[in-house]
């Protein structure tokens, strides 16, 4: 199926989407984009579940995303350094083993029944995903012509929302029990001594999905160990020169790269915050039960997947920066509607933002890596570190919602982010116009 899709993508294109002889490796690495989409969006379910099982407020529950994205932040540079010495394959295998370890830790965390233990397990999972993303994104951009890098990465990234959909569906079906106690029911259970057992039952519901993830990650690690990976892009350049011209300091003299890091920080914060509080937005303003809200979250992730696949097609004929400028402007308007008109209109506005945000992560990543040469691995690791925006902006949205009239006001954070991303895209369009003349 993947091979046939790639063949379709190549039709009518001057350059092949994937370099000859690398289709197997491309397919394996693309499968990882699906793989890490599952835990990324299980977090959205965990936030709501932990609010029940540990009686947390929104800021405390938001620490789920903080622990998760701090793992990305702290492990991105070590991942890049390991891959500079050992190559992309080592980074991918290391990431899968860390992923499996963190997912398996959910079992003892549930038995102990401590929130901090779950946060530690999430940190380990994200550490593994940091390796996977630091390796996979630049690896995919270098598996063919630079002129098709943004389209190639958008295509691979299109499988990420399919994993996200699978994660939210699994969480909605297997984690949410559908039991939502009122204050009176909680008081009654406390009076008869059954409330602690209820909390333990709700906590244990998170274990099975994560044990399945651990088994899949271990299986993939074995497959990657037995597969030969070719040298691509910067691997070949480093093998020839053994020197990275100018070192990491050279990256700080490239404005387009620094702006890409900032734009990525804001984008991930906007995406994570939008989805983390979507279920609560639905319940607060449309008064739907948690399972129906979870299904609406699944629906917005479907819109995200449609946006990714359609973008991979549109980028055959449209400039990536131009398309992202249009999408960021549309999202700015949609989020403004969600803030000003909370309710069903606002909910559908937030729902639609997923379609238009879909292009942003891979496009910002590809545009940021342009012209970096042998600095691609380190540049890619800094762009992955920018994922810490999910840790920084999600609690900020929780704080705003607690100190204002409702959660709708918290969506001012994504609004600001999309405005900045539109400006970044516009800047890159101007840079692309000037660059041919300079060349």
C-alpha cells in the first residue's frame, strides 16, 4: 500500500519522491511516524483520566504534557551526538528501546498508584521519541532530491495523525470507563469506603494500552536491527570530511533556522494545547459526556490526517511556504471564533484548525533544514528540542483557563502562535525570492 502511494506521488513529478534502492528503509522509518503518534495523543486522554483517578486540577493534569515534552527537550542533543558518531540506525533503535521501557513502566506505576511515577514513565517514553524524531525527520528529508524534501516529509508525517487517531480511539475505548461521578456520588462512596477502590480501578485502566505499545516497539527494534540502512545526506558528507564546518555556532548565524526553531516551539505548543483541552472545551461549552467528547477529538484528528495527505498532494504544484502562510492565516481566524463564540460554533472552529495545522510541523522542519549541509543532524536536534513548546504552553493554557472566565480564553495562546507562524512563512517566501538572485 505504501509503495503504491509513493508511486502515485511520483507521477508527473520531475524528481522521484524517494531515492532509488531506499524504498524499504523509507517505509520502515515512515511507520515510526504512525508509531509515535499513538502515545502523543494518548496524552490527551490521560489528562482527562488522571483528573479523575488522581483528583487533579487542570494545571496539575497539564504536567502530563510537561513531563512528556521535557523528555523531547533534554534528549534531542544527546540523540544528535550519538547519531553523529554511530549513524541514524543506532538512533532509531535506541529510541525504540527507550519507548518500550517507558511504556512498560506504566504497569508498576499503576500498581504503586503514584502520579509522579506515571510522569517519570512518560518522560522515558518521550526520551525515546526524541531519538526517533531527531533521526526520522532529517533522515526522510535526505532520502531524495532537496527539491522534494518538504513534500517527502509531509508524506511521511501524514501517517502520524493516523497513529494519533488510533491512540485517541484506544484511549476512549479502553481507558475511559464512562463512569463520571458527581460530587454527591463521590461523597457517598467516601462515606462507605469505596472511593479509593474506584480511583484504583480508574488508574489500572491505563495499563493495557501501554503494554501493547511496549511489545510493538520491541518488535520494531528487532526489525531495525536486522535491516541495513544506507548512508544518506549528511552521513555521507561527515564520513568524507569528519568535520562539521563552523560547528553548532554556525547555526546561530542563520536567521531562517533560528526563526524555524521559534516557529516550531509555538506550533507544537499550539497543537498540543489545542488537543489537550479540546475534550474539556467540548464538555464545558456543549455539555457532552467524556466518551462523546473523545470521539469528537478523534474526528478532529481525522481532519488532521486528511490535511496531511492532501498537503502532500498540493505541494506537488504549490510552494510549501505559501501554502503554510494561507493555512496559518485561516487558523488564526478559526481560533478567534472559538474564543469569541464558545459553544457549538467555537467547537467546530477548533475542530477545523486540525486540518490547517497539519502542514506546519513537517514544513517548518524542512524549511529550517534548508542549506544546512553537514549541520543537518544538529539542526534537526534543535528543531526537535523546540517540541518543548508543548511542555511550556500547555500549562500556560491551563493557568489562563483557571484565572479567566473559561477555557475559551486559553485558546489565545494558539491564536498568537498561528499569527507568528504566518509571519515566518511570509519571511521564508521573501527569502526564497531573493535567494536565486544571490545564488
